[in-house]
């Protein structure tokens, strides 16, 4: 990253590029951007609404033999929800059980 907050292509990446565009690509800078989700509902509210769905998936998962194909598919869905919740809320343990008094007001 340079002083302007952009990422420069590494010398390795530039050396692997071939063709007439190489001189142009060697000078390519990729600006860092921040994504804003304007007009969308609160991500915490949206993921709170998914809690019952996640709990049902976990209950369903308990009915299958551990590490069976059905168990693993349900596990993948639960993990995908956890990762999506972290991405949008920036809370690593968004779905974790927490005492009511430890939750912050949003």
C-alpha cells in the first residue's frame, strides 16, 4: 500500500503479465473503497430475525448421524449464517448465547 491508500501491483504480478498492456498494468493502482449499505435495514435486526431459522437447523442437525452427508450440509449452512452475520455486523459471535444484561443497545 502506498501513501495515497492504494494498493500497487507487486513486481511478481507485473512480471507474470504479458502483452502490449504490460506497461499500462504496471502502473495500475487499485483504490481502497468502503462499502456502505444505504437504504437497507439494520443488519443486526435482519440477522436477529434469522435466529429461529438457525436454531431449527441446529436441531435438525442433531437428528442425523455426526459427519453423515446430511449432517455436514446442515453444518455448512449454519457456518455460512455465522460468517454472513460476522461480515455484516462485525460481531464475531453474533449468534452466541449471551445473558440479556450483556447485550448493548443498538
